[in-house]
């Protein structure tokens, strides 16, 4: 083979080495050959978080501090772990940049061979044309040899053109690596300017002050509903799930009651995580079937409406016995005054920061909603309030700080439309939207410990976060 062809062979060999290096080394440098994290249809654990966020603060004309606190939200990030990740990524980028420098030098060297080869090929092509013009003067043998060499070289021209393109791409890639390295260095310097321990202490201090503030908060007024967060998909279209608002911080048991009738089985899970994974810890067989989906767990006991009656049952999970039962006088039952979706949802039992409540309707109040505060031990009605809102026009309802909030539908487009304060015995029409993601809500209850709404949305168990407006109590307040 002639010297130009020897150089071409060397260039092609180098190209093969570069191609092999890029396919095997570059992915490891940039982290492209790491194992992908697979996902599945299984829902991940989502549990209510503790903590508070201050939306705004001001003073009223009397000098009292007013603030908006959002709970539960608490997300502490581990900046030291992120710093290590950034340093590792920066080291990879720097190593990759050095490797690109080496590759670039080899590329430039081989590119010079290519340029020389290209020049020789062009010269050979011109000479061949000259020979073509004067081929009658050449011997047939010499002409045939030259033509064969030309035929061997012609297929290499597209390869050379592609190699020049690859060289440009490598130059661009090198520039991008340099820019990325600069950005990562800046981020690392910015994070390094803060001491993680100092930031952590500041967060703890803020949390302590917020806890002190929360102790002085009066009951809040609902301002906003966000979400939902889908916890799990299970069961029929109708059902209920709940946690105990009076349970300790370490007790996160979940109770699950599928369907609105013809069922007595309550399933218990030790935590939200177990609930999501389906790791059932215990099953309770109630002595009576329940009606509707408006049950509540409060202070270790389940309160539910006995099927085909206006009787309320208190059932202890610890003893497995009925501790109390009482008829709710004049309360309609068995789809006489249900919510808009039906399902024997005449009597709605719920709990808030103040205590245990029953929401229902009576003929005496023309089918409008009646609110009764109950004694949690005896189920005796302590006090009742008659509203002017028709029970059959309500989608669902829930209590927060002694105020009943009523939605206008159980379908898409539902919003909190009406509220009634038992403290002032007054009502108002509201306009607080929320996202009915799965189009049919058959259970909506507030949990005071989690500061969240638990909902059963067309076979999906979901959570909504709430924003409450609070007034901080002063020493002059009674």
C-alpha cells in the first residue's frame, strides 16, 4: 500500500479506538451506565407531615398578632448529602473534561493525517482526469492499475467527510462540558457558603417558636383546600378510611371500611405505609352492619350508624365490645335525608378540635341540616343547632373548630359552598374550590391531628391539605 494509504489506515484505526472509547468510557464518565430505578404501579407511601408554615402576619387594630398557619407541612432537606452529590458530580465532570482534552489532542493529530490524505486524493483524482484525457498515450496496463486504486479510494471520501463532522461534534461537546463544569462549581461554592448545622439549628429554632405560637392559636377558619394526594386505590366506589385524631404521635393506625352497607368487617393497619402495601394487622367483626360511609374513629373507639336505624354505636377496638349506643332523636335514616350521592348517608359522625359531632336532618327542621355535639362516652346530645341548608342538597360536610363546612356536590366541580358556626350560631355562603380528581366523593372528613381532609374518591383513598386562618390569643382574651 502506498504511504497515503498507510496513513489512512492509521487514521481509521484511531477512529475505531475513539469510537470504542466513546462507547465504553464516556457513559461511565457522565453516569449514563448506572442502573435505572424502576417504578411500578404500586403507590409510594404518603403520610401526613407535621410542621407549620406562616403565610402572613399582621396586627389588628387592637394590637393582636394575626397570622395564617398552614399545616401539616415539614420538609427538612439534607444539604450535606446534596453537597457530597454535587462534589462527586463535579469530580466526574472534571475527569470527563480531562479525558475530552486527551481525545481532542488525538483527534487533532489524526485530523491532520486526514487533511493530508484528502489533498493527496484530490491530486490523484486530478491526475486521473489528466490521464483520462490522454489515455491513448498510456499503456493499458498502467491505466488499469490507476483506475483500480481510484476505485479503492472513492468509497473513503464519505468516511472522511463524516469524520470531519464528528470532529466538530467533539469540539461542541468539549465546550458544553466546560460550561457545565463552571455551573457546578458555582453551585458548590454557593452551598458551601452555608453551614448545614447552623441552618439546621435555625430550622429547629423556628419550629420551636411555631409550636409555641400554635399553643396560642384560637380555632382556625378554612381558607383554602389543596390536593388531592392519592394514597391508595382499593375497594368499591364507596367506603371510608380514617386515623384517630386523638392518638399519640407514635400511633398511626389506619382503619378501612369498604362499602356503605351490608358489611361488618373493619380492617386495621399499623401505619399509612402498611395500608399502602396492604399489610393488614388486624380485622374486627362488628356486632352490627353499618349504614353509609360517615363513621369516625375518636379516642380509640369507632362511632358508626347502625344499619336501618338512627342508632349510634360506640365500639371499642381494644376490648372488641360495644361501649354505648343511643338513638338520635328525630334523625332521618335509610335514605330519607342522605347526601346527594345517597348510600344511606343520612347520619354523618365527625370529630374536630372541639369534640364529637353528628350531622343529620329531621322532619321538624324541614329536612335541613341539624348539628349536634355529642358526649363521647354516653353519646348524649349536649347541644344542637338547626341550620337552613337542605341535607339532600349537600354533597358532603365536615367540622373544623366548631364550624360545619358543606359542599354543594359530590361530583366534578364541587366546592365548599356553605358554613355554619356553632360558636356564633351564624352562617355564610362560601366559595372554596377543591379538585375532585376522580369525579365521585362518598366520604370527606377532617382530621384535627393531621390538619387534613380524608376522602374516598371513587375507589381512591386521598388526602387534601387545608389552609386555616388563625387569630393568636392574647392575655386579654377569655
